[in-house]
């Protein structure tokens, strides 16, 4: 029996218009009524998740969520921390210097919010998606404070070239994932969605084989690999589909609801 279902948001739980279908809401409610824990696992900051946590009634003393791709795992009501693994301002500065060499735009999430040395359309998009302000801030103002994650943000073809030129040692220093064609993310090497879900499941006494994880992009690969049942969306990146135990319908076709009904509730073939 599955006891925990971890669901990515963009491209998975959410339709392209950033809404959750009634079919998916109903399936999640039926799973919750059966005692199955639903956990949103997102690359977004917590402020970009709260609207959906409220909609799904997932704010409570026994409810949890992953933000920043598992850099932060916390209780949705008390905000008690299960996992927190950050990087530092010096990492942001080093990655900014590299981004200038590669000709790529960049922003970061710090204690000051989402900050960038120069506004770009994808930093504006970040703010729009999460309903948060993005601040233009000189690098010298960041200093050595905690940084949740750094993102190189640009046209897909520009990011393709940048990825090809990344120094190999960066992969030893950071977890690096592509969460969208125009987003490349850098964060603490100890963190990813798989490790976040593993830590949460362990703290709740839930076994790996009792976990379902659903996702669509590069930042979901670790949790798809970790899960007892790893699921890729029908609209997922090819690499997600290749490692998944099951490929469901697309986010526009209620793929999350299909998995819940089929594997957690046994309601569809």
C-alpha cells in the first residue's frame, strides 16, 4: 500500500494555465481520505506553493512540502524545518562570474528574496510564476549570506551552449538540474527532490516502496529514481520517461489523477 505521494507542480500537478483540474483535486481528496499523505515537491519558493497548498487543504500540523527542489523541507503550518541545505553568497558570485563568461542571465533566491544583477524576461517570468517581487541588486550586496539556489535563465539554445561549456568540477560542487528549457538551477550538493522525499519519508516512518513520486523535468529525476513507483508525465522530458517505472497521461489529461486512481485507489485499469 502506498502511503506518500510526492507531486511536482509545474508540468505535473498544474495544467499549462497554472490551475489544478477538478479531476485531480477530487483524486487527491480521495487519497487523503484513505490516509495517504500528499506532498508538493517543487523547485518554487514556499511563497509560490502556498496558494496551491491552501487549495488542496494541505496546510496542517501533519502536512509537509518541498521547496527549492528539496533544499528546504518543512511543515506547512508550523514551518518547522525537516531539511535545510543552502549555499552561500560566494557561490552566487562565482556562478555570476561564470554566467558573464557564458553570456547567460542569472538570478538567485536569498534571504533578501529573488535577486538579480540585471533584469531579464526570465527573471520577470520567475516573479510572475511565483507572485513575488524580483529585485535588481549588486553582487556586493549579497555578501556571505545563505542562498537557496542560483539559476541561469535564458533562451533554450543559449542554455544548451552554456551547459556544454560548464566546467566538470561544478557537478561535484553543486546539484545541477534543468527544470525548464529556460531554467538551469544550481544548489547544495546534498539536496535534490529525491533526498528531500527520502528524509521526509524516513522521519514519518514511511518505507521507500510505499512512496510514489510524479514529475516531468530534470529536477524531478532524483525523486522518480528514489520512489517505490517513479512516474513520468506524458509531457515529461525524455530522460524522465526513460528512468520512470510508469509513464502516465499528460498534465493536460489529468495524469496525476490517473496515477492516484490506478495505483493508490485501485479504481482504474
